[in-house]
C-alpha cells in the first residue's frame, strides 16, 4: 500500500461527497415536481411522451397498482429484448453478421438487463449486434435504473406522507428520473469518456496488420495441435461511449466488450476510470440527500450516508491491503511496490490501473449494484475477492444500486429502529411513523428471500457434478467461491462474476435467470408493501422514548444490523470458500 | 390491467425510440465531429496500411522487441475476443504458467527477479502497457539484439514512459506497441 494509493482513494471519495448534496437536492426537486432549470428542455418531451402513451400525469397510484404497473413494464421490455436478440440476424446495424442468440442465453440476458443485473453469460464481441446493444441492452440500462429510482422515491413518499393511500405515479417517476437525471448526465458524460478515448462509431471491426506476426498453437477439430501464424488483429468497434455512460450512471455494469471496463476501448485512462467509479456512486449517494430533503429530516439522510461511508471504507481497506500483498506461491518474481511498478497481485489487472484502482473499483462496483469490472475478480487474492462477495451479500446497501441501494438500506433502517424499540421496550417509531408487526414481517421477508435464493441455488449447483461443477475453472475452495459468487451476484442484481465459471450452459442460464428475477421482483413487492403501509399511518409526535434516527448512535446501530444480518447468514459458506483459500495459500498449497 | 398493459407497450415503444435510437445516434454524430480520431479507436496507419490502435496492445515475442504481457484474449491479443485468465491465486495452472514464463525470461537475466506484470496476464488481454520496471528489465536484451547502446534504448524507453495522469491518477506505464514501432524506426529489423 502506498501514500499515493490512499490519496487516490480519498480523492475519489471526497469528490463523491462534494457532489452528493447538490445532486440530491436537484433530484428531490425533480420528484416533487418543483421547477428546475432543465424544465425548458424536458417538460415538452415529457408531455409528448404522456400524450403518445395515454398516461394521466395527475393519477396517483396505491402501492399495489404501483407494483403491478412496474411488473407489467418489466415484462414487456423483457419480451421485447428477447425478441430483438432472437431476430438480430434479420435486423440492421449488424456489420459482423452475428447470428440469432440461443434461446436460453437470450432469456438469461433479457432477464439480466431487465433486473438491472447485467450478468453476461456471453462474449459481446461475438454475440450481440450493435443494434441489439443500443436498442435493448442500453435501453434497459436507462429504464431499469429509472425504475429503481422511482421505487426508492415511492418508499420515501411512503415515509413522508400521512394518512395517504397512494405513493405517486410509476410512469411519471420513471419518466422524470430518466429525462431529468439520467439523459442529461449521460450526454455530458459520454462526451467526457470519448475525450479520453472511449470509442463511439458504427464501423465494422477493423483489420490491422500486426507489427510483428505471432505464432499460436491451436487445437484443431481433429484434436491435433497445429502451429498457426497470425498476421492480423481484428479490432472490435461499436457505439461504446453512449452505452458506457448509462452502464455506469445507472449502476448497470454490462460491458460492451467481454473484458468490460478493463478493455482499453471502454476505459482507456486513469481519468476515465475515476469518472467511472464516481458515476457509480454519485446518484446513490445523492439519493441519501434526497431522502433527507423529502422527509424533512436532512440529518437523517446524512446519518444513513455515514453508515454507508463507514462500510465502504472498511471494504476498500481490506481489498487494497489484500491486493497489495505478494502471492506467496509465485517465486523469482518481483511483487513489491517501487517507483517503477505498483507491484502486488497483477494477474487480471491492467498496468494503467495497478492494484489500487483495481481494488477500489471492485469495492465500488459491488457496494453499488453495478457489476462493471476493471480487473478480473476471479484472480483476486482470496481476501481481495472476499470483499466484493461480502459487499453484495450485505444486500448492496453501501450506496447500492440507483434507487435499489436506498430502499434496501431503508429496510435495514426499519429493522434497526425495531431492534432499538425492543431494547428499550417501546413501540418503535421511524420519523413519526409507528413500526408495527406488518412492517417488520415485510422487512423480514425482504431480508430472508435474499439468502434463501443465494444459498439454495448454490447448494443445488454444488450437488450436481455434471451441471454445476463441470463449469468450474478453478478447483478447491476457489471453486466453491466461483459458484457462490455467481448466485450472490445474480440474486443481488450485481452482475460482476468470478468469470472463470462457464455460465453459458442450460443449467446456469436458467437457474441464474430465476435468481435474478427473484432478487429483483420478489424483494420489491414487500418493499412496496411497507411503503404503502407507512403512507397510511398517522404521524406520532416524538416523545422521550423515541429513538432518534439522525445521531451517530443510530449510524452505529444501522451498521451493526447490516453486518450482523449478513455475517450470521453467510459466514459458514464464506469460511469454506475465500477464508479457507487464504489459509491454504499461506500454507503453500495450490489446487 | 388491460389499460395498463397497453400503456406499458406504448411506453416501451416511445421511450425505445428516444433512448435506444435518438440518444446513441446523437452521441455518435457529436463524437465523429468533435473527437474523430478517438471515437474511431486511435488507429495507426503506416504507409497507408492499418497497423493497429494506439491503445490496444499487440503480441511481441521476438527477442529484438520489448515483450508485451501474457494475454488470454483469444490466441493472444485478439481484439475481437477480450478477456483474462480468470485463474485464482491458488490455481496450479497459474503457478505453473508463471514459473514457466519466469524460467524463459531468466535465460537472458539469470537470477534477476522478474517484474510481476511481465508474467501475469491482464484482465482485458489487450493491455497496451507494461510497467517502467518491466521495460527496464528488457533494455539490455533489446539493445544487444539490435546492436544499439543500452543508453540509446534506455532513452527511448524514458520518452515513452507516461507518468500518472494529472500527476496522481493511475500508475506509471510504457506503451509497448508505440515503443516498438519507434524502435523499428531507429534501427530497422533486418
């Protein structure tokens, strides 16, 4: 670990902190329909959308209608994506003449992008046409994120409204999130990315004549190895920057290329890398300010922010520490940091990022439900790989996905005030609302569905040598980690992977599809039920027995609840995966 | 329910046009006008022939060139098939691969510890860079093979060494393709 490394980490976080407040206040204005400077441009477009689609702007929805409309919209977009994938060979903007995507893979991908997961069982360069990426995958990047923000705003309204049956209008919230926040952000951001070298074109792949031709040994169809001379390099192109911008800003994470943000055309410079990490965190961080503003309790927003910040800093410390270590199994190599190299564990990492920006990116992308990667998590040190996995297992509430992170954290807030209420023996209250048995039941449902899916699917996969284990790239404890990470990532709607696992099989495509749908929709419904229940309640004036939710004590309790729920649930599985691997590695054992 | 379904279909169509077509085409148009070179991948032409991209690595294995890092993209540096090894730190395949590469590199430099980036593969398999330590390690071999003085090669490496961006971001690095092309200019291969 170096001083410069820590400086880069703190610089990044300071940037997020500075921008969270103005953005958060702006988003509060957008969702409360107050005037903003952007109205001149977006208000006419908004009206046009409502007119073309027959949406009544003033119609208010109860939580049940809000949920039904959200589910219908997700279903329609999922089917549309499936159709485009299956028909892409007949559609334009396919310069590489890529064929139809196989049915199970197309379903997996459609579900993956609809749920804001962006799990990718495919190699984009050889699977998805430019049209498929623009029209469906990047589209989902906008609207799964906008829907997430709408859902978070619905929950905030549930907290702040009194004796109300409704939570707002899903269409209006989604439209305002995408027009006022995501679209202008992406227009500016994609230009900044292009200025750093992210490509944006519709050219067919370029064929370059290599400066030095290379030889490669290839196994032919008859099983014999032959030596081939390769004289050209095929360079994949595409409309990358426009998709990259929303991939990060919407915490989606699905790469235009297989290597995702490690690819020089997706993330060419350290500055573009800083922009990408910043754009993952800025909206989720801003939403804590939106929460404070819309509930008229700004200090509560900051107390939630503080809990997230504390968990982030612990994660990044462990990840950076682990990745800066030398791998004791490699000999006669120089792994120390010096003036001429960053050192540390460089397998799966790019030289321009080194260990610090790789560890930081991995922490950020899994704190949020982004899942973009600028290095391969599978090749991280055991404890370095533990951090991303734990971040997702804690529910991606450390800033979290746009919207999803905030509503996830608010579920833990409900549990925290409930536990505080139990400790002092009074009915728990949250910002003037009594938390009653129905709310706690729904919160527990939200908390329990998550590990049930992760551990259940992992256990099944581990018991099936031909379907589950045959896809592994690594054996020993690392193999367990690969499977556990896959279902954690899918259920958590993250999308990053221990990518050695070959997930493009019928079993993994279908079981991961199920995990992604469960992790998104089965968790949203109880969350909206809580929002609906809170909105109906009367306001109780604070009394001496009220547990204040804006103090450091509250922050500590909230962090405690998040960690204890996650640790109790997942510790046994983690101890057999990354923890065991760490101990074995230091005992000099390889697999 | 029926009405909501119709709204959902209409909403999907209208927003797809705006966000799935208009937005990427506007960005493409602006990019092609404002950043023509960068938006097209910073391609390098030599005598009218495309020889690569300034930010995509190529494989170099001959002794008279600076070697790139090992690559697991396709058959190595396949820019239409990016990816890493995904081998875990305790994987025997990784340990053996590194040991093999170290042995090869140490033929020219007996007993010298090899900088870690030269024997590890990048996540993209297209890493255009090696560390200054990785370049330094290879100077003596390249100078000998090209019949150049070590000083001259060293100077060329220094010219191609990029510091941290804005003085503090990222890590120092050397672009292998650009370095090797300049090397060819300086002392053409026989």
